[in-house]
């Protein structure tokens, strides 16, 4: 076994991405992964990122009244 789930990759490429069979088979595995959105983009937020977001955008400022919230 070579580690590739060819039926799933073919479905993703030809059905999901609407590639022709010729275009699908010309892609490298790295190109296909990139087109499918794997290995690209921003990493998920970690705790430090959440803490920074909470500090920048607090739910409630000191002395602020939300009418009973």
C-alpha cells in the first residue's frame, strides 16, 4: 500500500474541484493538497492568540453598564 486513498482523492479532484481526468493526473500530490486547502492558510488560534483578542476586545469595559447583562 502506498498511503494514498486514490478513490477519495479522485472524488475530491474530479467532483469537488471539477478537474478533468487529464488535469487531475497531471497534478503532483503537493499541488492537489494545495488546491484542496490542506497545508495552506493560517494556523488555528492558540491560547496566546485568544488572550490577545480578549485584551483587545473585552466584553465589557470598566464602568460600562449593559442594562442588566
